């Protein structure tokens, strides 16, 4: 069941905010952007406190890696669960689960990160939650609007998530500086709970379960993986996701080191950098909103990948904080647009009853990002984070060019 506009005036919504004409989408949008605040706070606080306490770029990057690695096991399960059970209840459970995770991190941070190994274990459990969070939320977003509005709905939701996250990142930077890391963790945990409760109520009335009943979740997982491997366009999207995630999105793992070592700023400076990346992501999402139901989505994804790599390669090269604040906006815009286009293409190219599993397959694909995080940390430690970012950006550009040359199906859709 899909939400419909409240009056005939909105019988055919138009414009960049068309998805807001659907009441259920508005409620889900609010729940998802509040939930995202917790993720932004967790990432920023963890990376900063580990770098600050250990002065080790590799260990700071490893905090991102251990959060992603569990997705290789749990993401297909999370996608199958999102197609079988109430997505609102899933997000609520994940919210409570993540709040407990951040409470544990707050206790350890208050103890000077002793023992350090326990931080990485807890972050691994945090990654398990993400494997269930993303398929459920994306499934709710696309279930709340008709098919023709799904690209717009994903872009609008991404815009809100990034805009609120940008402000949240700035607030987290100042909270770390003035109130400490433990408080930042606890505050982030509370937003997870609030977002989960709102998701439960926002999801009421939506068709969130698969129309095809199978014997078990295991059967759903197997069927989903088979489908993903047999659809050429979906397979190419996931391959592209793996490569860009490993080399492109790994920049987040070294952001604390870029701030401290390359740009010589403190946690507030890191928060401002992250905020500018968030503002850039809003620009990228708004760009997709304005495009509406753009026809050449495959070519658009390829162009975004090439642009992403270009901004990434030049982001911190000048060594100027002012220049970095401008260029990181381009990185954020490209990253947000790239993610949103992947979600849109996946959900438009699989049967409706398998949308959760499609996003689960994507979460599985980006689970390989831990390789990039560790690699970026190791290269950054050895030759400097600026050189590491330049090499990663060049590889992302080459990935976009390769997809254009060798994937006719991507050029056509």
C-alpha cells in the first residue's frame, strides 16, 4: 500500500519537493533524519577520540573499518528481514540497540579508552545494527510514494538526512570540545531512540512485508542473492558500489588525521569540516531533487562518480583549511548524489517485493569498504593523508570511466 496526497490539488505533485505531498513520506522523512543524527555523532566522536588518545592514523581509520566489516555477513540478512517484518519495528529495535552501544562507548571513553580492544569489539556490534537499519529505512521511504516519485523521495530523504547531519556534526565537534566525548556518545544514543520511536509510528499503514511468502528468512536471503547475481544492471551497480566504497568513501576514515595533521585544526575544526561535507551533500541531494525523474540515470551515476573522484583527489592537496572547506563540499555533494542514485537504480530495477533485499545487497557491497579504510589508514600513516586521498580519488575517476566504456546497460538506463 502506498500513501497518497491529501487532496486533489496534489494529484500530480511537481517540483523538487514533490515527495512531501505524501503524508506518510513526511513522517518517515522526519524519523529518518533524526535517526541519522546518531550516526553522525558516533562516527565523528569515535574517530576523534581514538586519534587523540593514540595519535595513530591507522587505528583511527580502523574504527571505520570494524564498523563496516560485519555488513559482509549481516547485510543480506538485514535485507531479507526488512522484506518480511515490520520495518518500523526493525528501526525501533536498532535504535535501542545502538543507544546501548553508545552508552558502552561513553563508559569506555570516560575511562581513557581502556581497554582499547573493547572499543573495536563494540564498534563491530554497531556495524551489525547498520546492516538492519538501512534496508528498513530505505524500504519505508520508497513504500510511501508511487513508483514515479521514488527517485525524488530518495533524494528528498537524503537531503534532510545530510542537512540535519551537517548541523549535528558541527554540534558534535563543539560538544566534544566543551562537554567531552562521553556526553557526545550519550546524546547521539538518545537520538537513535527518538528516531526509532518515530519510525514505529510513521510506518503504520504501509505495506512493508513481502508479497511473496517463503519458508524462512534463510530462503529469502538465498533468493535475494540469486536475483542480485542474475540481473546485469544490478550486478554492475553493486560492483561499482564496491570499488567506489573502497577507494572513495574511505576518506571519512582519515578525516580526523586530515584535520589534525594536514590542516592543523582541533575537534571544532574537524566538526566544521564535517559540517561542510554535510552541506555539500545537501547540495548534491537537492541537485537530484531538481532533476526529478531523470531518464538517463546510468549516465548520471557515471558522471557523479568521475566528479566525486576529482574532488576527492584535490580536497586537501593545497594544505589550506579555507580551500579544504570549499572542496570538501564537492566531496560531500558527489558522495550523497552517488549513494542516492545507487539506491534509486537498485529499487527501480528489482521487483517491489525484493526492495529490502536489494538495499541489503548494496549494504553487503559497501561492507567491503573496511578494506579501503584500513588501506587509507596504512597509506596515510606511511606517506601522508594528502597523498593517500589523491591516489584514491584518481582510482574513483578511473572506475567511472571504466563503467562507461564496458557497461552498455549502464549507459542505456
